[in-house]
């Protein structure tokens, strides 16, 4: 599975910047607002970031394998 460059760039930005930032924000702000299940929300956001990281990692490995490039 190779991800197109534009999709790769978006997923990388979302997985490395957006989701961890949202998880941190929710973890800090949600208790002040009395939200329930804050831990579950934070775990879900971080898990999505990890899943995206795995997907782009697999795509990168496949790219180098198919292109004969060096890592």
C-alpha cells in the first residue's frame, strides 16, 4: 500500500501535530468544564495518532521497497 504524497503529508501533519495537540488540550481543558470520560477521549485521540503513524510508516516502507531506495 502506497499513499499518495498529498495524502501522506496530510496524515503526517494530523498524526504528529493535530491529534496529539487535541489530546493534550482536551486532557487539560475538559476537567475544568466537567466533561465525563476525559481519559477515554484522550486515549482515543492518542490511539488515532498512533494508528496514523503506523499507516504512514507502512507506506514509507513499501515506497522504499518498491522504488529500491535507501532508508
